């Protein structure tokens, strides 16, 4: 029994089905797609106010991220890092538009 003619027929049928169904869309448009958003109701407003109140309370407990120590700014050509054994420590931050070169240990 040779299966190649059966396989050819199956491939032709699937190609025909693919070509026929390619342009069709399964999703139909409805009036919900074009609906204008409604204004929030009073219960939604109350929920928003309660959430803002809770966020305000927790914001006081957990302050926003702050840097541990303020690092001074360096000018171009100044030393910005120091080699401490296998590590490199920062002395200062380079000004905008320059970066600290780890080989020269200077702002370039």
C-alpha cells in the first residue's frame, strides 16, 4: 500500500482550505467596541478616595528611596575613582556628558 497519493491529496486539501479561509476574520464588530467610556460612579469615586488615603498613610511610613551619601560632582580630567586592591571605589560622579574611565581613573 503506497501512502504518497493519499499524502498529496491531504496536502492539496489543506492548501485549498488555507487559501479559502485566509481572508476571513473570526471576530465580528459589535457596538461594545465603539462604546464611549462612562463617567465613574459615586461608589468608584469613594473607592479611589479610600485608596488615596491608604497610600498617603503608607507613604509616610516608607519614605521614597534616598541615596546613602551624596557623592560630589567631578569636572572633566579630575580623578573620579581610586583603586583599592582588586576593587575600584568612587570619589565623585562625573559631570553630565562624561564618564569615569576605569583604566585612567579620570573623568573623560
